[in-house]
C-alpha cells in the first residue's frame, strides 16, 4: 500500500502544479515559471517548519503568499511582452530561481545537528510529517484534501465573473481592453494567483519528499506543469486531474518496466492523446455522453419498435430463429438476440437490423402461403383411376 499512498501524494502535488498553470493559461499566456514558484514555496515552508518549528498549515500559506508576491513583482515587467518572448522571460525567471537556491546556504543548529538548505547539496531533513507521527495514509489524505480544496477554488474562479474576464483576455485582449478591462491588472492578478497555487504545491512537495534540491525544479518540471492542463483540456479543471493520472500514473509509473524505452514512448503517447482528443481529455467524456444520449437511447427505442413491428408483420420471428438455431445444434438466447439488435441499431446498421427481423418473418409468411397454396391445389386436383 505504500506505493499507492506515494502515488496518491505525487498525483495531488502535480495536480496542484497543473492547476497553477491552468489559471495563467486562461489569459492566453504560456508560463514556464511554475517550477520557480514551486521551488519558492518548497524552500520557504521547509525552513519555517524545520528551522522555525511552525505548524504545517501556516507554513504552507506563507510559502504560497511568498510565491504570489514574487510572481506579482516579476509579472509587471514580464507581462509587457507576449508570445515566445514571454515564454523566454519565464524560462529565465525559473532558471534564476533555481540557481538562487543552488547558491543559497542558511543553517541553524538544532541539538547536535545543523539544519537548513546547503547550496548544491539541497535541503535535507524536512521531517515534519515523520516527527509528528503522520503515517503514509495521513499524508496522502492531507495532500489529496488540499488538492480538492484548490481544485474547488479554481473551479469556482473559473465559473465566476473573474473567470469570464480571464477567458475574454485570453480570447482577444484588444477586444477586452476596448470594453474597459484593465489588461495589466488581470494578467498580473492571474500570475499572482498562479504563483500562490504553485507555492502551496511546492510546500507539500518538500514535506512529502523530505529532501529537495535545485535540480528538482528544472525545465522538465515546468514543461509538466503546462502539459497537464493542455492535455486535460482548458474547459474544465477536472481535465487537469485526468491528465496527471494519465501522465504520472500510466506513462511514468505504469511503463516503468520498459526502462529507458519509456522516455521514447512518453512524448509519442502524449502526441497520440492530443490528436485523439485535441480539446483535452474532458472532451472525450462530453463526446461519449453526447453519443450515448443521441445514439444509444434512440437505438434501444428503435430496436424495441422494430421487434414489435416484426412480430406483427411476420408472426413468430423469435420462434423462427429459435428453430433455425435448433437445427444447427445451438441454443437460442432471447437476451443475446435483443442485445445483438440493440448493437446494430446503435451503430447505424438499422437497415441490416430491419432485414434480419423482417426477412425471417417474411420467409415464414411466404412458406405458409406456399404451403397452403400447394396443399389446396393438391386437394382440388382430380384423382386418376385406372
């Protein structure tokens, strides 16, 4: 069970990371700074709990607020550019944050040990959970609970007036500005919210891994952050969760037995998923639900009507098929027969379904007519006498 608890914690943290990118993507900007915000939250909250003796909850909030403040400061100059220049600017910011922690050393003495971040060696002994008797299940439930809270908050934001403004800016910022929307305030605000959410995720990450270093917050993690909402779909927050489960649960963990070959399949499978469902994983659910409502319901009703009409027009169709299968040594199954007709009706093979139902009925009626005709003519024919 420890593996599943660890996977649940990983999914929770990466979902929060993906939701942080989800917010900024609503404004039409692709940010590669999420790994930097994650690092800020991880180091700040880790120092508060390990070196300051803080409780985990206020440490998480301070880590998130610190990341949000940094995002606000960086957002004003960075958001003056668009497109690829903004991507380059956020990559530079993420690398600057990573190199800052690479050169940052600050330790305090606790008992006989020195605790705190040590430059390139990283930040060890972030042992708040083990020191307070938290089990793997407790940590998994705590992280998943915070993930649910963040997801609910982003879901509410997405459907509020703020979400409408963010989408308007993302669709056409000039049109939004023409109706009085302050583009700078909206984009910087979205950047700050994104930084706060990423800081919360970083705080959780540092405490469940117990050891962080600057290499954990590189460009690969930033790529994961924007891949989750894009693959999952930008129309629903639950798509980000589905994408995290697909990428981390299936591609990363499920294909681990392939070894290095997994890296070759990783990008290919994401490309396939994007081509199968360009609007994200959530659109698959919508398409299937629409298909079910339009096709399955109508197909089932059509089949029932077809069977009734077939019985009325041709007599005992089921008995005819039963007798036909009986001659072949097979046993007729009424439920299988009806399910077969439903499948044909659902998949638009309704013409074939009509033939299957009506032809046996017609043949049975025709055979009865011929039998009666031949029997009647034979009765009327005079018998020869020698």
